[in-house]
């Protein structure tokens, strides 16, 4: 694995950990009611998506080992370009269901390097 690819995986891992920290003990209602929390979580998802865009360009085979990597990139694009249409329920669902999977996969990839 190239050093730059490892850096992108590390960036993803850090953003995942931040989201987990920001949302620990929170519920959807908390997320909806706290603009700063929403902004912080969305920013970390943007970082995850951008790191994956760069990883795909660098080592597509490695990026493809991350479940739904293309959907994660598309989610980043929605957050950035379709910000007015972001559905808080969708973001929260991603936090609860997809983030743990991403966390495990990135950790495993980093441990293999």
C-alpha cells in the first residue's frame, strides 16, 4: 500500500472517530435540534468522501475493499452540492448503520499495511 493511500485511510478513520465522538449518547432529535452538531457531522462525512475520491484515483482496488465506497462518495456530493436538500434522518441513519461498518473496514485495511 502506498504511503499516500495509507494517509487517506487514516483521514477516514479520524473522521469516523470524530463522528462517533460527536454523536455518542445522542438521538435523532438531538441531531436535528443542534445546528453545530449537524455541521460538525456533515463536515466529517465530507472529509470521508473526499478521502475516498482521492483513494479511488490512487488505488481503486484498495478503495473497492470498502463497502459501498461509491455510495459514500455520492453521499459526500449530496452534502456539498445538495446541501439545501439534506435529510437529517438519512444522515442519522448513516451514522447508526453504515459508520460502524466503515470503521471496521478501515481499521482492518490499516492493520494490514
